[in-house]
């Protein structure tokens, strides 16, 4: 699992696998992106981070409170070509991001003001290795009735790793086969499925995709188990 200690010590050039040099952001680029994002911070309000993927079950950051909530206008989609972490350039998978339309449920975290920049720098190291997301301030409806401004990592459709075709039949074989230094792509999807169920957050598209990946893996295993099939 990707831990806080791992992130603090990680060398972005090697720790997540081989990343194409032209895509890899430098520490200076990440720092500039973070500074530009903080410069747009709404009214000096508390900084909330919206987790809709692995941040839900593995935030790996210090926070003062958390609350489930809903983000209107965006939906989950495995639209990021995954060539590191849980995939490789030779056998790429797909990673989760947000695309326009619909709504997304997730967990919001309020960061401590005293260590805000340190926590965000660690988050940028986790999410912005190639600058594939657009860190965006969005209004988030928390389940306790509050409305807060939260930072949300939305897919940048101009990024070279963006993939527009997210049909389950297209991406299920990719997710079923891809793996890398952080584990398999399928493990990520199943962890997402499990967390959404635990939190009572229904996402039919993710359920359908997980079903497709399991079916593909079962078919692949059935083929390999046939007599005379090379292992």
C-alpha cells in the first residue's frame, strides 16, 4: 500500500515505476502548481480535500476532520492511461479520475492550517507526478448539511495520458492485466468497490466495471487451466 512514509521518501523518477521523462513533473513544477492553486483559495476558508478514489480508504495525510459528501457536476471514470504505479508502458492500465457530468460521492478532509503546505506538498507528490489533474476549487455538499469549498483533482482532458473511451468492455481487459510497483490495477478497482459499499455510496458504473474485470479474469484463468495450455 502507498503509505505516508513511502510518499515522504519516494523518488518520483523511480519509486512509482518508469515514467516517460517528458511527462514527469519536476519538484519545481509541482511547487508552482501548488502555489498557483493556493493563490486561488476562496476567502481564506479552511482547506478541504475531496477524496473519491484511494484517498477515501488511504488518505495518508494528516487532517482535522472528515465527512462524507457529494460533488455535483462530475463523475468517476477510469480515463487516465496508467503507465506507472499499477501499470507499465508495455502493459498500461487505467487510473481513476473525474470527468464532467453527473455527480460523485466521496470523503472530504479538512487539513490543519498549521501544517497546510506540508500536507499539500505531499498530496501533490502523490497526485501530480505528471500533472495529469487539474486541482480545482469546487463547492461540496457535506452530508451533515454544510457546504464547503474543497480541492478536487479533476482529469485534464488536454493531458497526453487522457483516454476518452471508458466503456467497460474496452477498459476491463486493461485493468484486469495491468500491474506495477504499487500492485495490480484490479486490486485498486476492487478496493474502490469495497469502500463504496462500506460507505453506502452506490456507483453503478463502478459496479459494472468491477463485474466486467472479474469476468475477464475468470475467462483468462479458465483458458490457462485447460489441458495443454502453456502456463
